[in-house]
C-alpha cells in the first residue's frame, strides 16, 4: 500500500461510488423503516455516522492486537458496544424520536456495512484513514436516508421536518410501509438511470444482490 | 363526482394511517427498558464484567468441545482432486457440484474417474493419478437435437408474439408449432448452455458445436419439449425426429418428419432400427454407423453428423483376393478377380465399413478423406498403387 | 393466557409481518428469493434457528440478566448467544447430517446478520414476554418470513421473463414488487382489534 493516502478518493467513494444504500444495497432494513419523516431519517443517519466513525477508529487502533482467527466475533463485540452507547444516549436525549424507532437503532449492530467496512478497511489501515472512511460511508448513508425522507414526507404529509409546506397530503400512501418500498425502488431506479445517462455507469441490469 | 370519490379515498387512507400509527407503530418501536439512575452503579459494572467473562468462557469451552468431538476428517486428496476439476459445477457427473464429485471419487472405490464431462480425458487421467484408480477410456458424449423441422420446413398453428422464450411459448397451448414434439426455436437451450456451444441456425434450429459441447446436460433439462438428448459422439447417425403422430399427420405438419414407413428398418444390415409408436429409433448398441438408412429415408429424417464420411482403401500388399468384401458391400463398389488384389470404387463407396470388418487379412483401411468432394482424386491414387 | 399467545402468533405472522410491515430481514429477503429452492431452504433454516435462538436468549435474559440488572447489555449478549449457537449448529450438522448440511448449511452463515434474529429477542425482552409468548412470537415471525419468501420467489421467477427497463432491473423492481405485496398485507390490519 502506498504511503500517500488519497483522502479525496476515500470520501468520494463513500458518498457516491460505493454508497451503502443505493449502490451496495446493504443495510436496507432501516433505510425503508425510519424514513417516514426527514427528522427520523436524519437522526438515524447521525446515529449510524457516529457508530461507523467510532467502530472504525476502535478497530484500527486495536488491529495489531486482535488474533485473526477470532476477528469476526471481536468486531461484532466492538460494534455491539458502540451501538449500545448510541442507543442509550439517544434514549436519554431524543426521547420522542426514540420511541418511534428504538428497535431500529439497536439493529445497527446487524448492519452488513459496518462489519464489512471494519473488516475490509479499518483492520488494514491507520487511524486517520479509517476514521475518514467511516465518516464518508456514514455521510453517504445519511444523505441517502435524508433523500428518501424528503421524498416520502413531502409526498406523504406535505411537510418537511414537521413544518407544513404543501397545503394538502398528496400521496398518503407514501408514509405507510408500501410507500417505503415504492420510494426505495423508485429512487434506486432513478439513480441508476442518472448514473447511466450522465456518468456512463452500469447501474441496474440484472440483480445487484 | 370526482371530488366525492377523492374524499372517500382520502378518508379510507387516513383511517388506515391512523390504525397504523396509533396501534401498530407502538409495537414496532421498542425503546428503552433501562431506567435512568442518579449515579454510576459500580456493582452493576462489576456484575456486567463478571457475567460477560463467564459467558465468554462458557461459550468458548462449549464450542471447543463441539469442534473437537464433531470433527470431520477431510482427506487432503479431496482438495487435490477439487483443484484439478474445471469448477463449472454443472452436475454432469451426477454429484452435487465439483466438490461433491471430488469427495465421492476419493472416498468411494466404486466411483469412476472419468465422470467429469467437461474435463474429458485429461482430467480423468489426473484424477486417476491422485486417487490411484485406473482411468478407463472415455467415450465422449454430445447433445443431439431430435428435430430438423426448422421454420421453412414445418407448419405453425398460430402466430405467437409473446415472450421469445421456449419456456414461455410452451405455456401458450403447447407452443406455436403444429407438431407438438418439435423444436420451437426460441433459443432457450442456447441461453442455458454454460459453454456457448449452441447457436441458432437461420432456420431457427439449434446447432451444437462438437468442439465446445461437454454433454453436461443443461440444455436437455432446459428444453421444455425435451427435443435434445445426450448421445455418444461416435454414433453419428441419428433419426432426428420425436414425432409420435401417424405418418399422414406428420407429413402434413413437417416436411422432414419421421413417418414410420419402415424403409430404414428393412435397409439396416444389422437390424439396429425399430419402429414403435409411429417413430423409428436406432439402437446405438447395434448401429455400425454405415449410413445406408440416411440415403433411403424418403423424408430425409435421418441425419448423418459426419462432416465427411471415411472411404475404404484396400492395401494391395495385404489383399489376398478372398472376395469376401465384395460380397458384403451394399453398394457393389469393390471389384476384382478372385486371387488378385481388389480395389474399391471411391465414387460408389459410402464408408459404411462393412468390408473392413469382414476382411480376415485386415487389408482394408477406413481413411478419413481430407477433401470430401474429390473422390475422383482418391480413386486415381488407388489406381496408381494397384498398377504396380 | 392462550388467547394472548394466539394473538401474538397471528399478529407477528400476518398483521405485523416482519418483512412487509416492519421492514426487517430485507437483505436476505432480496438475496435468497431469486430461486424457489433457495427460498424454501432458507425458510426452514430460519424458522429452526429462530425458535432455538429465541428460547436460548429468553432463558439467559430471565435467569442471568434480570437478576443482575444487566438490561443494558442486551445487544451484546443476544448477538453473542446467536453467533455461538449458529457456529455450534454448523459444526454439529456437518458431522451428524452431512446431506442436510450441504443443502442448508450455506444459509446458516447468512442468518447471523439477519435483523429478525436479533429483533425477536429484543422485542421479547422489552415486552417481558413469558416463555410461551416468546415462542409464539418466534414461531410467528418464522412463518411470516417463510410466507414472504415464498410469495416473493414465485413472483421473481416469472419476473425473469418480463421486459423490465435496464435501470430498474434487479433490486429496484423487486422493491416496487415488495411494496405492492405490502399493500396487500395492509388488508390484514383490521383483523385483530388491539
């Protein structure tokens, strides 16, 4: 590995190239669940952002001390610890939002994206690149959630972050679980289309999973 | 009127939403269950550490015991064999993937080493080396298409404009071909072949590339009409039809279908053909691939897959003039006096091989003719050697 | 008491279906439903692991965590228990029933990161369910998930033949399909007045 770590490319990779939600299609469970409102989506994104940074930092610091044979259980232990911390902090300081999505915060521990980033990147790199990568992935996740949240809340309730913008509720169904799936599918399809048309990518076309 | 309709719709959706948010969501989001405390409860921290350590020890010991007691000894030969196999996981060997075959061939003394169809003889030899078994000679197989009725030679019942796939077309009243046993031509087999051995001809029939085909059997299971079968590559004469319709019906539906007239049965010198259920079939165990039936079939339903038939050439040095060959030649292509070297008329010889099988002196060779069209040149050559 | 158990069972299987109403277990859902045989294999494995995992976790929660006030360690301990159990099951199956292992063993590794395997013990802990109620929730979630998998697999197999626009092929169109099925499942909401 070269000594020159290209931070710019790490950041771009996290947000666009390998956006966890739309590109890698990992950790979809919460993306559809919590985005019934922008506020919920934003707070979930912040929680994931925090967890990813801390987990990557911890794994990077401890990478020389963890025996490769037990690395997966160790990573899961580290992730579970940080998720518990986030969970309790949120329960204390954002009680009303937490009541609606407490379960999904706790399920951050089952995210494939956190575990795979820890294994693929943080365990092989120094502290600062690992933190930047965690931040970039977390930021990608946050942006994806906020985008979905805006789409769903604007169409479903006519409001943004609780502030009423439109007079009526155009498509009430967007707030229900059905709307969540529709929004996710449509967003992925549109982003694939944009990727194909303007960036010459190869999004879509036969099963990303 | 539209206003009322939209009002009703909005009402229904709002009710659904209220049920959802007031009754269901509280079951979705479960938060907390931890009470807030005044100061850090150090005894809980100690409990936590002790319990976690204890659980870790218990799990670790349990897993270690399980791993030790339930150990599965893997023979290193299995990995060696697995590396030698092509890894396509096609299942032609009859086992579950390449790993399945590797394990069975090492563990079970009765499993043959030459079952890997894509691997052919080279892989069979390597497996024989590793396992210490003997490699028997592999008789390669190939997929054969039992239908010659392309778009120009057969009738269609209706015009089909659905999904261009045989599996989909067969859902529409059994496909658009008049003959219900024939190939529909929408290339499902071509897409199923993992080795790219199938291409579609201009007449919408599959053509199997003999070099690429490994007889893995994927096209056989992909074809919804079961038109493709696996057969030995050496038996190159095939009756390319599955039609069980009566002769008259078959003739109406397809120009090259088998009408079960029985001419081939009478022609065959070794009685290898039988007619059953309005279809003739060759018994490949008896067939000597002489090719006589190909010429006699009135609807040209029998196909000879030889690119060029071999020709019989008599070695005058070995020939003792016994004349046995001339008696068995169905085309009367051998001439010669008793006691003198005989010769084969190359323009009449169809390469059936009966003379070569009959000659007690083994004086006749079946030679693959390089240029199939110029039998004249070959006969001139024979004339030269005889004239010595 | 049995009424409550039955209510929980039906609610978790149909009304609050874990896939269509609670959006859990989606990664595996989309990955496995491309073919019918993998879906069926996954449903069996999942229900089996769910039942045993939920039982183990309930025992540890009731008899170890509550007496020692270790509620805050839920996540760590539940995941640890499931991971250890799946590892043991993997080793034992390989030796005792190798045929079953070759068919279903690959799914075991996937299940550990399945959201539902963690969600069910968490819900059991929150609501302080008794053993029977926990088992009802586990069984209901297993059946609901199996139902979701089979429905989706049968549609997706036919989807192969359809003419989907290039940008939508694969995951996007599957999401839209799931939305339609979720809409149908919404019809169950009036079944039990909670």
